[in-house]
């Protein structure tokens, strides 16, 4: 059973008849609040911020962050990196080891945006050598961060002889610049902040020691750490660059777990009742194609203006709810929902309705949901 939060109706859109469904509404006041909160959390030292753009994927959101003085970003795809560069990002780390045609696309990206400093990650000697060979052919010098497997077992190299060998080999790759380490610890999501912080620091202890040792001879080395769950831990260490992403838009999955992070929901799903097929059941136009289906069905969305309901099932264009107050609900009624995970939900839409002062005032494109923009 899920219970919506009825304490406030801040999310209600006065001209909602202009908003199609299912769709996403972006609340600009909350977006700007979240950007400012990110800055405040690092003491307004923007050199310590490298937000991940995979969450928002929107040029207009990038523009808001750049206006706020944030100019360094992390990206997962070539399209995200291209979007950030188009908006004037000064530095972009493509935090996804390059393989196949992506290497040529990456070098093309560097050529198209000479005012942006691009870098990427590596976790093995063979990939480093291949990237160096391509950089040499294109007369480029590419910054690279060694990606560390901090226990998530998704990517990166583990500490030990393999890492030591990779670091020692970097001197042979004349067209690569060793910039430091990249450590993502997204698997550490303990709701108790102190426990989460202890887990994060334990996992980083050895790499932090190595980083300090190397920094004596290479003072410009950087340590880029974490995402949104570990943001509040890494920001306590001034030597670390933080890479939150989800917090720009926020969702209830992190909102419930990261109680010490005071971000606001900035992206809300708008859906409508399309049928009342039998007593106690209503159907909304929010299926798999409008809401990420990666989590158990009872966790996928939390409605703000509906209480005492269960999301029973979803198909491509339908979401079936069991509700208590069936008689009071009419076909055409609007429900406002917060996704459990906003990042993959954003990726399902081409645009968002921008809400200011409770009204839709504009439409912003989600350009980087594409795998390819131009390059």
C-alpha cells in the first residue's frame, strides 16, 4: 500500500489543460533551489563540483547550472557530452570507457569544441594503449582518469598489482595525460548517513592513500568521487571533486534514503485517469513507456494527490490502480506522481513542460536522450 503526501499542493498546475499526459513537468523554482543547494553544500566552491548530466539531459538545465557558475560536468554518453559542450561547458569528463566507434566520435567531439576540455576514463592497459594510438593519429593529447572498482563491480580496476602496472605504463602513452582517479560508489546507499559515510571511507581508504602519495610528485592529480548518495560524505573532504546528478531534479527513492539531503522534487509526472473498468479499479495513461520499469511495481511512482492506492500492473500505455475512493474519481482526473528513479524516466520523454508560479510557461527539450545528436 502506498500513501501519497497530501500536506501541500505546490505541484498543482493551474493551466494543466495545456499539459498533455503522460508527461513530465519541470518546476523551475525547485530546479534553481537544487542548483543553489548543491553550491552551498560545497561552500560555494564550484571547483569541487562536477555534476553528472545523465539525469537531466536538457540544454536549458545545463544553461541554468552554467549561469550559476558551474562549468565542469560528467557525462555517460557522447550525446550528453555534446549537449554540455554546446551550452558552454568548460570541462567534461566522459565517465564511460570508450570502445568501438565511440573512440572516433570522442576525438571528433574534441575537434568540434576546442574551447571545452574533454577527458575520459580507462581501467586497463589495452584500452589506454588503443586510446593513445588514436590520439597520436589525430595529433591530440587526451586527459584520462583511471577508473577504480570500489566494490560496485560494475567497471573500473581493483587496487593491487594491476592498478600499479597501469599507473606505471601511463608514462609510455605520450598522447594521454594522467589526470587522476575516478571512483563511483553508487552501491553504498545506507539510509543512516553515519553508517553510509563509514562505508564510503572504508572503501576509499587505500585509494586515498595512493592518491596522497602520487600527489606529492603530481600535484595536479584529481580525485573525482561518487554520485548523489555519497555527495554528503565526499564534500567533507576538500581534496575531492563531487559528482552529484540526481539531486538536480530529485526523486523519492533518494529522497527517502538520503534524509540529510534537502533537495526538492523538480520533475513530476502528469497522468490522467482514462478508465474505470470495474469497481475499485482505475486506469491511468502511465505505462512502461511513461515511467521507468526497473524497480518493483509498488516502488515505481508515488502520487502526491492520491492516497490509499496500489499500482497493480502496467503495460505499454496503461497503469492499473486499486483505489479506495473509487466513486470520487472521474475519467479525466489528473494525478501528479514522483518517480522512484528520475534518471531513466527522463530518458523516456522528448520534452518537459516548464512550470513557474503554478503555470506552464514553456517547453524544454530533452535533447541528450538521443544516442546521437550530431557527432
